[in-house]
C-alpha cells in the first residue's frame, strides 16, 4: 500500500518517463541526420519542437518535486524490472516497474506529444 497520493505519484512517474522520451528523441535526431531523407528539416523541426515541449514539462515536474520534497532514484535494473526509490515527504517506498511497461508508457507519451496533443488543440478550435 502506497502513502503517496495518486497525483504526486503521477508526477514522480513523469520524472522517470520524460527523460527517457528525451533520450529516444535525441537518438532519433541522429538517425534522421544520418538518413537518406531528401527533406530532413521538417522531421528535425518536429522532433526539436517536441523535445522543447517535453523539456518545459520536465522543468515543471522538477520544480513541483522540489517544492513538495519529492525525489525518485533508480536503485536497481535487470532484464525484466527496474526498481525506483520514491522519497515522499520523509517516507521511502520501493517501486518495481516491469521494463516492457516502461517501454509502453514511453511509447504512449511519444504518441501523445507527436499526435494527440495537436489533435486535442484542433478539436478545441473546431468546437469554438
């Protein structure tokens, strides 16, 4: 049973996932630069704009975590699981994450930042 409220736990999980998304996008920039695309610029601009948005959100997460005395530390990793220590206002909790779950969540976040974030903006404009 966790003592961490769901909202704070979600923010702490973002502190895990968002840096992973940035690592993948950095690799993707290298792949695009080394690729044989005729027009690389649109792809690079999309990735870079997405990275800026994620970096902005990650800064907000870090600010919130500092203000509320929250911390996440990776303690152990193997082929199947990654363990994190969540420090929450003086309490310590171990959280074990199945690596495929982490990969799926990172993929879900990438889909959100590339597609769904823009779709929701378009839908709001259409409703106005």
